[in-house]
C-alpha cells in the first residue's frame, strides 16, 4: 500500500519569546515539538489558554520565527522549510499552498466584500466571472446578506467579518489549511455551515491543523 507523504512536517520546533523591554527576560513556549499532517487529516491542537496553540500556528504560517527546528510544507512537489525560506517564497506558499483562517479579518478600507473574497482566485489566474460566481455561492451559503457584498467589511459585526474571512479562505482549494478559532463569533447555523466546508475540504485531501474551543465543532472535524 502506497504511503501518502505528509503535507506539513514540524521537526524539533522550539519557540522562546525574549522581552527586550523587560531586561531580555525569556519566556519559553514549547520545545522539541514534532508533528506531521497528511492529506485528509485535521489535527486539532487542544489545551488550556496560554499553552502555545496560536504561537505554533503562527510559527507554521511563518509569522513567528522559531527559536530552533523546522517547519516543512510540501509546495510544488518539494518540502520548503518556512523557518529559513526567503520572503518571496513564503508569500508564494501562502498564495498557492497554505491558507490561514483566523477569528480576525484583516480589514482593507474601501474594498468591497465581494472583491475581497474573490481576490485569492484572481491572484491565481482564475477568470473573473468564475471567481465572482464562486464568491457569490460562498457568501450566500454563509448567509451574508446580499446588500453587504458591495460594502467594505470594516463596519460589519464581528460575526459578519468572520464569515467574510471564512469565505475568502475557503474559496481557493488550498492543499494546507490552518484554522485558528474559525467559528468563535458564529451562531449555531453558521457553525454548521463551516463544519460542512471543513469536511468538504478534508474530503478533497486538504491537510489541516485547527484550534477549536467549541467542543462540538472540534469533535465533528478532528481526525486526531
């Protein structure tokens, strides 16, 4: 039986924050961390607040530089270590291989919601009509009112902004998805829709790492 290669490999990862304005005090978060995630897996990071779950996610995404170790992501058929990759390659991986869904939307003033959701497809060469059709389908599924689509999301409620963020992240079929509390501000109906989106992505072979404080959502999507 053929062994499927992991999409994410974390090797010997350590992260310590140094507070330079506090006499260079060191705060160790984790060390020696090992993790691999294969296509179709959703590995959930569980534990009390402050143990380093979001820090690990940001290290995997390349926002935090690890103190030591490696984060290897399968990109264009080869593993790239995000902890040492040049910035242009990190940006290319984020553009084509690895998506990140957080509970916070990076709000861009004066850009309409529909255009914001379409952007990941347009950046990857998808025809504008197809990109718009897919964006409309996702925003409709997530029950964001149509009158909002031409408005920038800066004035939306937290739950509405989160739905825009989810639509933007799921519109492209990323091989790797990092999910940091994607349902935190959503009602039960919208949480159920997000669970369906996650399950569909797993079904087509996405590799996921997730943080979910909602135990029902966690139990429905976690493979381990």
